[in-house]
C-alpha cells in the first residue's frame, strides 16, 4: 500500500497498531482493517478569471463499506495529498464506530489554497470536483460534508452538480448544506457545540467550575469560532485565540463575539487589535484550564505536550496530537484530561447523520430536537469511553479508538472479506 505515505498517514498507522496490540488483533487481520477500500485521484481543470487554465489535484478515500455508506468531509487546502486524506478517512471510521453511526469513514480534498480563488473560480472548482466524483459517490455509497476550507456554499454547489446529473434534486448526497436546500438546523454549529458539551462533562468529572475557568482556542474557522462562543456562553473566560494570520492573548479575557464578527466580516482575525497580538507558538502553552486545538493536525509534539499547562485538552481538530506527545500525556494523565479527537469533534458527523436521515425521510426537526439528540449521543459515547478507560486503566484516546476499531472488526468478522 505504497500510495498511503506521509506523516499524517504514518501517524494514523502508528495509532492503529497501538490499539491493535491492546485489542490483541492478529497481524493477519490488521491490513484489512487499516487500509482503505478505495482511493480516487482526479484532475480538476478550471478556467481562471485571467482566461488561463489551471488544474488542481482532487482525492477521495473510502475506508470501508462494512457498516453502510462511507461518510466524510471534503478539505480544500494546500497540504492535501492522498496520505492525509486516507488518514482522515481512517479516523472517521473509528469515530463513526465509537458514536454508533451506520457509516464507514471517508475523506476527500483538493490541493488548493481556496483564498487564492475568486468566488467564481471556487464555484467552478467545487462543481468540477463533484462532477469527477459522480461515479464513486451516492446517498447509499459515499456522502460528503464540509471540512477545512469548504463551507455550506460549497456543499450547495456539490449537491446541485450531483442533482443536475441525476435529473432530480438529491439533497441527501451531501450534509452541511444550507437549511434552504435541505440542510438541518444546527449542523453549522454542531461540532463546536459538541466540543463545549464534552468540555462541560470533563469539567464535572474534574470538579471544575466553568464560571471560573479559562480557555485558549487555536483556529477560528467553523469549529474554533463556534467552540469559543459556546464556551464563552458557559461562562468560560477565553484568554487566547488564533488563526493562520493572527494570534491574540489577554489573560483578562477576549471579546469573543467581537472577534467572531470581525472574522466573519474580514475572513480572518488579522487586523482586530495590535495591543493584544501575541506569538502563536505561545498560545497552546498558556496557563489555563482548557486548550482547544481546532485548526490542523500534528500541532502538539512531545515538547509542546511537556509544556502544556491546562487541565483539559479538547481536541477539536482531527489528529492534533502526535503519538510521541501521547506518550508524554500518558505520563501526565492525572494532570491533563484528554478528550480525544474522535470523541471531541464527533458532533459534526452526528448532526450530519441527522441531516442525511431527515433528507431521506423528507421530515425535518427543529434546532432544539437536533441539539437534544446530539447531546444524548455524545453523552452516551463519553460515558462509554470513561467506563472503558477506568476498567482497563488506559488513556482516553486508547479507550475511544478501541471502541471504534472493535465495532469495525466485529462487523467485518461476520460479513467476510468483500466490504
Ligand atoms: P475552517 O477552514 O473553517 O477553519 C480552519 C481554521 O484554522 C481557520 O481559522 C484557519 O485560519 C485556521 N488555521 C489554519 N492554519 C493555522 C495555523 N497554522 N495556526 C492557527 N490556525 C490556523 O475548518 P474547520 O471546519 O473549522 O476545521 C478545523 C479542524 O476541525 C480540522 O482539523 C477539521 O478536520 C476538523 N473538523 C471539522 C469538522 C466540521 O464540522 N467542520 C468536524 C470535525 C472535525
């Protein structure tokens, strides 16, 4: 499986073997569980505004079809390659297994910095990418959603392109769409609100009072900004935030609503303040109660893990903590409570599942129903992870991943080799 290379896939592979050792999975069953069922690479040519033609590489990886269709986001970022996309698809499988959704994991992406495209170019690229994917996706095969660099508008273009090819509107081909075209109430906020809900559960366990707690949030896109607002609403003082252009730290607390307004108006945190500007390398290691990495993978290495001065590490991003950092955090288990990514950010895929179900039934729920059901699923998953971690005295990540891997392993054992 030479095509699955690079640091992000290496990390997913290393994590998987740690779990497989813990679960005593024989060597002969491991490749079948780890390596994706299918990987697609496509060229996406578009006309640029200056009349030139540009070609962007697009990918989609479907990890397994054992439990139902695959499900996963689409990322538009310059880092995208097949190894990164495959790792994200693998993590998505363990996440769906953990929270009990009838999906395998998938992920897709285009290797592009979307900020270099005009709106028209972004639409052309989105439509071209979906058009190339049409033979491989479908509401019962593979359902897309947003991820870094994509949003509700991109999902609307995906849905429209797929639908026009089918000759009828197929809202259930993507989730994370605008409510106006079959999206669900609460999807845009689902990941961030789910993170805040789980932070609250962790704080209850640690006997911490949100009204006296402080937090920093790295990344201020969909996940980071909603998490910051939701923690702020719980009474937590947000003392640091960052995005790719700016970082602000104020131990007295930041005006989160004003930051959010600025970021949605200008597309970035840059230009919000000169006095509060800080070194982004210092953000995650600020003394505070809650650290939320909500941007990129692999931002916490062993040295950063040594320097963390928080009580709760809530992993909003996928794969923010490297295995070498996990070994440090394992030593510091009594000091730092980790809410592992596949649990912490699962709110997104849970509400995506609700959206898919509502689209299939043409029957829609209100926001209260969506959020109540989201909290119920997250609460159940949190309790399962805690019970497993306590029973086997293993770190939270190991408990969470083991539950996810077991779900896939058990389904494969009874189905056979095909899916
Ligand atoms: P987004 O594109 O909306 O936002 C990404 C944010 O990260 C932006 O604010 C960007 O400026 C910032 N960023 C990029 N590089 C950075 C850097 N070096 N330092 C600090 N900030 C940086 O993406 P998103 O949807 O919020 O996704 C963020 C993370 O959450 C990703 O790991 C994604 O896979 C994960 N995730 C997203 C969802 C979802 O529903 N959108 C669900 C689960 C997991």
